[in-house]
C-alpha cells in the first residue's frame, strides 16, 4: 500500500520539467512566459474604458483632438507599471510620443501630420518595449506586435480568474461602471436636448456607425492592453548589444580615415573660399551664377553627412583599443572627421539658404533642411559619445546614444511643427525678391495652416490664394483642430474674398 501510493507522483514531474525549462530559459521563452504576470481588475476596467473612448472619439470624425486624446489615454493602463519599474527614461519617451501625436490637433498640413504620426509610432513602440540599443530599436515594432499577441492570454487569464475567486469584486466594479455610463447617457441626452451649443461638444451616436465603433473600440483596447502588459513584463532582449568587432591594426585602420579627413577638410576650405569670395569667386572658378552654385550638390552633401555617420560607426567598432595611444588616435581621427563633416553641414545649409532666397521655399526644401540639422545634431552626439573610453567590456557606442538619436529626431519634428511650415512658405515666397515668378498654384495647394498668413496679403493675391485654400470648420470635439478653427474664424472675420480676381485664374504664375 505504501509503495503503491509513492510511485505515481514522479511520473508527471519528469516530463513537465524537461519541457518547461528550455521554453522559459530562452529569451523568447522568457518573453512569452510574461503572459503569466498578474493583472488587476482595475487594469482591465481601464483598458475597457480606453477602448470605449477610442470608439467614440475616432469613428465618424476627421483626425483631430479625438485622435490626440486617444493617443494619450491609451497609455493610462501602462503608466503605473512603468512607474513601479522606475522606467523614467521610457516615461520620457512616452511623453514625446504623445506630444508628436498631439500635432494632429494643432496642424492641418497632411504631410506634416503624417511625419509626426510615424515618428510618434516609432517612439511609442520604443518606450513600450523599453528599447535602448540600436538592435532593439530596430526590432521594437515586431516586438510590440508580439507583445500584442502575448497580451491576449494575459487578459483572458485575468478574466477567468476574476470570474472565479474574484467574482464578487468584478461584479462590484462592473456594476459601478454600468451605473456611471447609464447616468452619463441619461443626463447627457437631457442636457443636449436642452442646449444645442452644449450638444455640439458631445460625441454623436449613430446606429450606422455602431459596427465601426465596436471594431475600433476593440482595437484601441487591444493596444492599451499590450502597452499595459509590456510595462509590467518587458522584453528581456532589449538590452542586448553586439560586442566590439575584431580590432584592426593601427596602420590598416588609420590610413583610410586620415585620407577621408584630408578630403573633408579640403572640401570645407573650398566652401570657405566661395563664402568669402562671393559671386565673383564662384563665377571665376566654376562659371556659375551664385543661385546655380547654391542649387548644385545639396542632395550629395546630405548623403555625405549621413554616410559619415555610417563610416564613424563602422570605424569605431573595429578601431584598435589595446593601449591608451590607440584610444587617443581613434578619438583624434574620428573627431576630425566629425568636425569636418559639421563644416559640410554648414555648407549645405548655406547653399539651401541661397537657393531658397532665389527660387522660393517649398515643403520639400524645408524638410531636407530639418533633416540636415538633425544629422548635424546626431554628429554632435556621436562626438560626445566618443569622449567615453571604449574597452572590451564597454565598447562604443555609448549605451545612451541610440535613444538620444531617437529623441533628437523627435525634437526635429517638433521644431518643424513649431515654425508652421505652410504659413512660413507663404510668408517667405510673397515677401522675398525671387528670381522666378511667384508660383501661385503652389500657394493655393497649401493647407488651412496658411489661412491667417494669406489673409494679410494684398489684393488681388489675397483673394486668389484664400479662395483656393481648403478650410473645413471642425464639428464637435472629436475632429476639433486648432489650425482649422483659426482658419474658419479668420474667414468669418476677414473681408469677403473676390469671386474671380483679375488675372488670378488665367495664369498660375505671377
């Protein structure tokens, strides 16, 4: 009897441990095992509320304040987990991501909003996955997608557990939520029927929109759940960084870097001669007008700047690092290359400045200027990181550099938003003495961001531009947008727009 009762227990133990250990001890296994992390009923209720907010504010509305608010509240279930982990760097990136997505409520230019949304998505996935290295930043998108899949069993396990041991607590919470929603619906409909102005600020409900609202609400809730789950069970491979490459011999490594240093410095000296000599120097040496000289080569200089960053990264990886002299030589050679490339950046920006004075400002020209400025800022960050001594245990780049580059890109986009590109283009092109006729057709294709600036133009150019600029006044809180609201107010308060100003529609150029 005794041996018979002692034999059964060992049978299931052996196979279970043999299968479970390899699955959990691998990085992927440890990541997937995170679905076992516990969730509270409050987290699930927050996720459900966020989904409801998304359904109400997104469906049936143009991108505006509703999308900006959803982009902020979707992080509500995740913030407590980030605070408990003291992931303050991730919180800072979350703030940047929310700020970038908030541009949809400030600007009307579709190209600018699209760029900000893309950068906001990259920053958001980096924060959600706690990505700090270059490899983890590049994989942050797929990692977040995997976290989205992993959050589904996390939610179902919590619901199943709540239906058992926590059934009473779950019922109390659900009853409270149901009463709250019912009171808001009843009193909201009463107040809306009593005051049309108040009703205009409330979201509209329609049976036709209900299927789309259900789908969008579930999607937003799923995103919120994935962010919450990743905040309490982040990936374990985000801190992985490649070790230093096999160090090259000093002479083998130094020869190409010094040659490139000499070429870059020579180019910068030629640019200084053109800057000091002005029109006469360029005409005598290149046979070009100053505007033509400014136009030549800007794209090549931008590519050269980006390529320099690649060269510095590869060279730092394979740089000799055995002695203190090796470290000094590495810093000196790469430092000269970075400083010389900053001179290349200055030359490119000066060329573009001259070109815009002669031929006007466009969205593409303004964007590439921002790209070049961001590349220059990244070069400065690389130089600061280069001051840190690289060893076998602490290879370059510095651990903070990849995330600092991401924040620099985000800062560049926010700076572009701050200057209001479409309004800046209109003011520059109508006030500068261009060498070409004013392209009125291009100005007519700008967004509502340019309406206040266009209202200050002289007739008939004012009516010619204002009559073609798209202005759609916001209807309700979901699609409210500052630029569209200001544009509508400007048109309401401004003088009437002439139906057909003389010469406006007969020619697209002035």
